[in-house]
C-alpha cells in the first residue's frame, strides 16, 4: 500500500548484498517510451579488440617479419620482459662483439660463439693479429674495419641482428624458465640461446 517499503516483507531480514563480481559490467539502459527504445552502442568488432597495441619499445628494435611478430607475442605473454637489442648496423654489431670479447676475457670469443663463416673468421683473425688492442673501443674500431670490407651477402651470414631478424632479452631470475620456454616455442629450440661464448645472453633469431 502507499508508503510501504518495498525492501522486503515485515519481519524478514533484508536481502543479501549482491557480490560486485556477479553484477553486469555495463548498467542496464533506462526505459524509454514504447516504440522509441534506443539501440545500444555497438561493441568493438572482434578484429579491432584483438589488434595488438603498438609498443614503442618493440618498434624501436626495428625488427622485421617473424622477429617482430615474436617480440609482440613474447611481450603479451610476459609483459615485464625487457628487450636489449634488435636490428644492428655494422657499427653496433662491431661494438657488441667487442664488448663480449672484453667481458668474457677470452680473445677467442668470436670463434667460440659465431658459426664459422668468411666474416666471423676475418673478425677473429683481426683479434688474433692485434693482441695489443685491449679496450672495447679499440677492438670495436678494428672489427668495424673488417665488417666494412665485407660483401653484404657474407655479412648476412654473420648475425641475424644485421637484418633485423633477431632480438636479445634481458636475462632475469623471476619466471626465467617460463620466459625461456616461450622464446623456444617462438624461435624454435635451435634458434634460441641462453648462453653465448660462456656469457649469459638470451638471444632469439628467426
């Protein structure tokens, strides 16, 4: 009757509070006049909802093809992952090699790490012939002079980084096994390395 509360019958406990997780995410629309009901806004089409958002960290790697797709897939599976290297020009490649020669304290690091090719042999030969060059900058300059003298076809056999078909990931302890398994699944067991010449490196190539 007028004035009577509709919360429940007298003498009964109030209805339980509904858990927020069971409520509709989108509120129900307000009622409208008969024949004039508004059509609810269309939801995003599946293709738009599924499209990956551009990631500036990945785009900055300047990867191509399968390597770029794999980088996005890895980041989706492990959002905290950090990329340390993507496409390299010859100067960046020489610097990376020189850094690893110095860090490993192994003058044979190139020979131990890279597949034997015309270019890898030439780089190792330069290191062997110049034992007085000890700093990263000195070795990088020497290796760059070697790379500059090589044909593009030969350079492509040295490292997939030069063509944008490889990337490196910062090694971590948390979720390490899961991240490495994802990298193996994406690149294949033969194209993922977690050690290079005795140094811990997470490298995937495509």
